[in-house]
């Protein structure tokens, strides 16, 4: 931009000099107005104007340089502000993670039956007519001398049409109080799985069996149906569910309420109780798993204890979510300023 001013100034000087040297009007202007003041000096008016033009150009050059320095400084400040906002976000995330860990520890200490708490991120993806469910371990705590496995990553795969049929039937039951679709789904699934031997069953069969068991448990809960046995295939189905650890999947698919299941294998974990619920934590679908010592089964207040523990933990997560949202708003305000 400074070169434009220089060129304009030189052109102006040239035109003005030509006008002065060749115009009669310029001569009259000089004789009537300038000669009395400059007393017929021999220096051309053009040389009187040159210093003024020089200082104007010099001033514009200094001004442009100062503007460039301001632009550079503004860019540097914006870059440093972005770094500060990023650091603040990372620090807030670290604090939230620390708060979550403390929350889990305190919760276990407050409830004598609770021996462990774990959180998993839950997601699902439809691909090639299959639905892939994924669980990623987030955080957890366990009391001393207790054996419990933290599954860092777990996948389940099911035919998408089976998942859709189950959800549609469940929705019809909840919204229209019509259990027929869910009953038909359970019967068809039972017939399909009963025809297979245990050795021929795979991960997809385990997911399908989970949907069938969930359907039975929903009917039992809503219609007080006492289903004591799954017939000749019960042992096969229990083995299938245990081998693929489908308790977490069933808890995630229930999604509208607390879900409990029992460890049925004959080992030190026999009759250990698990309570799960799918909730929102930090804007992500999160499945919490609470493990309780088997002695809770002997407590007369078993049902109330399970409900109280589940709802209490859910309330703590909701409070943590509020803290997280407030933190995000503060970071957003800082970024806006």
C-alpha cells in the first residue's frame, strides 16, 4: 500500500511541475499570490513542495509499519488465547475425571454391600445389516481382596432385524400395553435357538438369546408372570449367556430402567449381584455396573436395597453431569471473550 502512495505522489509532482512551467494561469497565480511572499526567490515551487511530500510519504510508511505490527500482535494474542482455552478445557476434563474417581470411591465406601463400580462408554453401529454394540471401560473402583474383572473393550454383534424387532415389540408393549408382538418374538427366538446345539452357537446367537431373555424379564416385570424355567434348553442358554458375558449388553438394551442379573457360574463369584443402567455422562451414553456381594440376597430388604443403590448412584452421576455442563459453559464464555 505504501508504494501506491509513493507513485501517486510522484505523478502529482510531475503534473504539477508541467502545469507550473507551461500554464499561463499558473504564471498569473504565481505573480499575484506567491511572488509577494517569496520575494521573487529563484527556487522553484516544486522544490518547496518536495519536503512536504517527503514527510507525508515518510509518515504513511511509519503508519503502515505500525499497522503491520498491530496485526502481528493480534494474531499472536489470538494464538495464545487458543492455547489457554485448550489448556483450560484439558484441565477441566482432568478435574472431572478426578471427581468421577472420587465419586466412585466414596460411593463404594458408603454402601457395605457394594464391592465394585465400573463405568463403560456404550455405542452401536449398523454395518452390513448387522448391529455392532461396543463397550469401552472408562473408570472403576473395587474394594480390597475382591476379584472382579474390568473388561477394557467388549464387542457384540447381532442381526439388525432382530434388534429392530425386539425394540419395536418392546415399544408396543410400553406405549400400547400390547404384549403380543413381544410374545411372538420370544416364541420365534426360542424355537430358532432350540434347534441349535451348544457347540454350533456363536456370538450372534448369544445376542439373540439376550434379547429373548430380556423380553421374558420385561413380561415378568410388567405382568407378574412367573417363568421358572426355559425348558430343556435352559442349561444351554445359561452357558451361552455366561460365555459371552451378555449381562452388560442386556443392561444397555434395557435402557429405560435399572437392570439386575446374577453370576450363576459355580465359583467364588456365585450369586454375586450386578446392577446396571444406561445413562448420560459428559454427553456420552454410559453404562454403569455396580457389583454387590452375594450376601445381599439374604437381606429381607433386598429389593429396596437394589433400587436405593441404583437410584442413588444415578443421582450422583446426574450431579456430576451438571458440574460438567457448568464447566463447559465457563470455557465457552472464556473463548467468546
